[in-house]
């Protein structure tokens, strides 16, 4: 599958870089940039260092936790961004500083390739390809910087670092300037990148990854015509398709399917544990390595999954009083233990299990639901676990034990089963690729554009294409009952919002979606609780939260940096 290597390079802005990615290269000795870039092999290693920065927690490594800021997930501690959910963060927050730092580190690595690639002894065609690859990655890092911080300073490959660092003390460029810079990079990238790579180079940027990202940049700028033109190019290329098995998309095999347009390449295993920490922060104590489940699934979101018929779900209809009375919630969900074993299941267990089966199949593929099973790993051995809701759960009795005694829904998506046949060796490194752009995203972004351009019928066709995935088979919009009707722009937009939430849960897109739709305030004041009703915290969202503050330490070093509104 994937082979990973580590490399250390001296680069401008960064004294040392430790990178890893999908190339099967041997470790390079420590050397500075003037000694490096002698040939294609070294250039390839430097390019892989640009990619490997994505795995850092503060670049894209914790991107799944961003769904906490979009209302899909909830959780505890800094790794769930709980302080961001409750509005308890400021300009000196370390996570904000690290987000800024490591996204700019990715920019610096890309700039280093662009500064030095012409030195390498290789063909002009290869040099063009590496420049295109570096510009794609630089565009991705800048797009993410702009999404979180708005106006940011542009540093390109012409930057020369002086002893005083005076050339780095630049003011923020306008959004239009940053956007143009990104689009220029992506235009060059799309012209210089191959349409696809061989298996040994899987995961590297391609022509249509650049085109798709260009469409996304235009979409975020509300230039729906330009965005649609780019998404259409991706669709018309016929290189991508929806993967039949939705659950399998987030397991080895499916994570390398033709649905994945661009993904962070992750790997585990002895000596090759380089991946994102999905297991650690999404998995429970019964996940390999005994994990923390900081990031869990909000009951509000789980209740948004439709029935298989497309009818909206209403918990109150099934269990009268459950939305208002915690006693009803406890009676519905909680089992009774004695000596660590279940002696009494809730009377509603069978009704719950039947209800799960009648819902959108993506729910069971995404979420571990009470009284369903999970293939766990405990005491260095496989363990078939049941997720029960009870107090006093002990690991090793065949039950899932959530960390911190939370009684809420857990993630199934991205969480390893067993020890993945030996592929996982470290709970901090999950060997499942993490999508940043997949084909379903392109289809739904194109639907959004067409809806904004007054083409509601065409938009609905694309929504239905996603809903009609063989393993999902949800009924099409406008295919019968009134609850499936969507003909106006507002009705179709509501459908797009729903579809993006249930399709991309756990992929970290909801926060950015809600920011560009200006709907974040809908979450303000929402009380997050366990499914048994135990209160956890109240969300706070203000207008300032659409952009994170420019980090205080950065402004202390660079007085030319202005601050975002209300910070």
C-alpha cells in the first residue's frame, strides 16, 4: 500500500522539518537547501515534505474535530475544540497560533521547492511538474489560511530572509489579493500536473484536484458561474465516481478509490506509523491502544438523519416525552449492570435497534449507536463489543467504555476495527486516508452553484446522484411525498445543507460550510447533553467567530499585522 519516509531539510522560515509521505524513499541525511536539490530523487523528497506537513495536528491532522465547530460533533478538552465551541478563546490561544504557524510552514516548504527546483539535474518537463505540484500545495495552505483568518500576508518564492527578518514583516494582503494569488497558483498547477499518477505515487496532487480546488475557491467567493465551470470540468473528465460502499470509503481500499480526488495519505505499522490521530480522538477505550474519544457525535446531529423513506425523523413520535424529560431518556437508553455485566437491558432496546435500521444507511456507517456492535481491540486481542449505555462499565467485559463517562454517540467512521490486520501500530497514527476533496463533495458543490444560478432541476439531479449511491439508496428529492419536495431555491438549499451534513460528517467540512453560508449563529445557545440528558456545556457563537483572531504573538513580532473585527 503506502510507504513512508522521513526527511530533515534546512528551509527558510523553518530551521528543521520532519516530514513523511507516500514515496518509499530512504531517509535523507540532514543537509541545507544549498546542498540539496541535486537530482530528481532529492527534489521528490523535498516535495514530499510539503505534503507531509498536512498530517500535523494544526494543519489538517485534527481536521475531523472541526465538525465540533459546525454542530455535528461535541466533546471535551482542547482536542475537541470545546473552548472554541463555548467561546472561551482569545488572541493568545495556542491552537490558533499553531494553526497559523503550521499552515505557513506548509507555504514555506512549497516556496523552498519553487526556489530550488531549477538547480536539480532533471528534465524541464519534470521541473514544470514539481513547480505545479508545489503551487497546488501552496494554494491549499493559503486557501485554508484565508478560510480561518481572512486577510493574510502573502509570501512567495521570491522572499529572501535577511538577518533582521525585515522582509517577513509584511502587512496582511486583501482577500481579493490572496484569492488571486491562490487562483494563479491553481491555474499553473492544473496546466502542469498529470491527470492521474501510478499506484506508487498515489496521493500526489493531480490536474483535477487543482481544478476542483479552484472551483471551491470561487464558490467561497460566491462566484457561482466560475465555480460551476470548474466543477463541470471535474465531472466531465469521467475520472472520478462515487464509491458503491459508503462505509468502505473510510477503510483501507475505499480510501484509495476513484471517489478520492485529494486526500491526506496516512499509514501505520511498525516503523511506518505516520498518520492522523483519528483512532485516538474519535475512538473509545475499546479502540486499538485504548483511546480517548474526545470527539463524539452530537445527539442533535444524529436526530437529523432521515428515515429510509426520506421522511424527517422525530424522536418524540417514537418515545413521547423524550425531548423534555430526562427520566424518559434514561428509561429509553440506560441498561443496568451488576458485577460489570448487563442484568437488564432497557425495555426500548429492540425498538431502538429497529429504528436504526429504518434510517438513512449513512447513519449506521458513521455512528456507533447504543446496543449495536463494534469490532474492538482490548488487551492485545480482538474484542466484539456492544455499545451499552450504563454506569460502571469496565473494559474487558465485551462492552464499549467511552472515556470520561460520556453517554452519547460514538464515531464508527474513520475508527479502526480490531488491529486492522496489523496495519495499525500506534493509536496516534491511523492508517486510513483522510479526504480533503472527494467526488461527492464536487457533486454537491456543483449542485449548490446551479441552485444559486437558478437551475434547481439540475441541482436536484446531482443531490439525487449522491443519495442514490448503491449502499445508501435514499429516495430522490421530488420523487413522491411532500416531505421530499424541493422546487424553490430556498427548498433546494435546505436539501443541500442536509445532504452535506450527513454525507461529510466527521470530515471537518461543516464549520467552513456554515461560515460561508453565514449560519453559525444558529448554534449560539445550544445546550450539548448526553443522550440520557446529562448537561455538558452551552455553545456560544458571535459574529467575530467567523474569523479567528490573528495570533497575538505574531502581531508582537510583526506590528504591520492588523487584527480581525471584534478581537
